[in-house]
C-alpha cells in the first residue's frame, strides 16, 4: 500500500498524540509528533512540509494561537493546511488560511479521518 501524506500532530497531551498517531498510521499516513508549537516549528522542513498539521490550541511553551501566527508570517510555512482539534474550539479562529477546519475534543474517529482525508489532499 502506498503511503499517504505526512501529518504533524501538535498536542501537549501524550495520550492524545499517541492515539491520533496510531489512528492515522493505521490509515497509512506518516506521522510526526510535537508537544507544543515551538517543538513543531523545529520539526517542519520548509522544503518538505507536512501535508497537514493537527493542532491543539491550549499548550505550554507555545500555544496554538501563537503557532498559527508564526505559520501565517513565514513564507515557507504559510501554505501548510491546519486542522484545529481542541477542547478550546469555541475560542478558535474562524476557518481562514491556513486553518481548514475546527473540531472540538473529543472528536469522533470517523469525522477526524474524513477531515484529514479532505484537508491533506
């Protein structure tokens, strides 16, 4: 089976990162993990960016809002699509580039996979 695109999961909760990674890897996606926005920035290669970023908003060190601000300002990163998956989804920015969709936690696996498939195309 051919590998699907690479997804970057940015969430400070270890179990959520692991669970999301397992679900996506079972579907054939390659997955990178970061526990906050600052770590995520060190993992992103502008020459080979992920096809999609799954982003939590509430994290220590660098939260999701700050991370989005950096993405929007950096030429090589601004085009990476973002799917916000957060318990703070009611405080999330409206879907505008690079945010493709906002989903609240907990999220159904079927709904998540459908969104990932659409956003990482």
